[in-house]
């Protein structure tokens, strides 16, 4: 089934406006110990301007009652050897007791290709949250990325870099000696596998490894596996498995978070 062009474009404009308003509405505190995977938010190929929208809905009833709505937008411009893009998103969760939480993020990234398979990357990221132990997270980083496999149906990239991380936790919830505020330098390592399984199905596997340089035992990782199934030329069903690990969480926080979500991704171009 393919949606009529005018109907699809009208829906996309409405979604983008709603998301933009949600991202800037009401003050919020800054964010969580969570690695943001921008790889799944951007197109695999782009030329000139591009815009994409992704969203998911999670409903639970019974012992754990909650409703969670997530949305994100990615936009940017791609030149022949340069790529500038902005990612922004928001998650709203309403618990059964009436408590409302929201998380939001903004990520600005610039890449320059020095050679066909070698590029540099630079980024600035800010996250905000009303949930969890965290209040602020700001990242500034730079690094290099190379493509080891560049096949017709598969690509495999490896990247490494360095980033400054500022993080501030909620002092009211810290019951051990974990620092409330940290300013540290971490490595920013990533692996990205993109595999076209068929004309309509694409697999994306992304892994991040971020050890602290002055304390290598303090490491944060993310494994993010996504399956994209094309429904129309512009709309994909997205199925995602995600595993986050923090080796040094504050007391009361588990070191591992595992999630499984489904949703839709819409490409304007």
C-alpha cells in the first residue's frame, strides 16, 4: 500500500511541527547515562537536504502500567565531501500513578571525507531528562572513521575518537560515594554494520564502547540492533533491540538496561 503524495507530505509536516514544539516546550533538566545512537536516525545515503522522522509507542498494563511515546527527527545537508546534520528527539512516559517523565536530546554532527573510506567526525550533544538519577549530560568529541567493507549489499565501519563528558546527577538520590558531578575524558569507539537482506529489509548493527581514559574500568557500552522493513517508498517499520551497560552506576541503579521496541521511520528525502 502506498500513501498518496499530498496526504503523506501533510502528515509529515504536521509530525515535524509537533516534534519541534515538544522539543522546546517547558523547561527540563539535562540527562541520563545513556549513549545516543545517531547511526539509526540518519539515512544510509543522502545528497543535498534530507529530513527523516522516527517514532514508537509502548503500552503496558498489569503489574507495570505505563504509556511511552518516543519521537525523533534528523535533518541535514550533504555536500560531496562534507555532511552536517542535526538530530533531536523526545520521549514521554506516563506511569499508572499519574507520574509523567520526559527525556529529550539534541545532537549536532559534522563529517568530512578525506578519502573515499576515511572520514573525520566532530559532534556536540546535549540531553535533558526528568527521570532517573541524571540531570545533565553534555558531550563534545572528535575522531576518525574508516570503512573496512564497502560491498553492494554490506558496509562495515570502524571509528575511534576522544570526547569530553560533563555529567551531573540528582544529589537527592545519591546514597553512596558516587560523584554528583563529573567532568571526564572518554574514548569514543564505534562499530557500524549495515546489511541489505533483501530489497525491502535492511539490518543495522551498531556498537559503542566508551572507556574513561584515566580509569579504564569505568566503561559504558551500547549494542543496538535494528531491522528496517519497507512498507512504502518513504515509510519503514523499525524493530529494535538495545542493550546498555554502565560499569560504574550509582547505588540503586542496575548496570544493565535491555529494551525491545517497534515503531515507524519516515523519510522525506
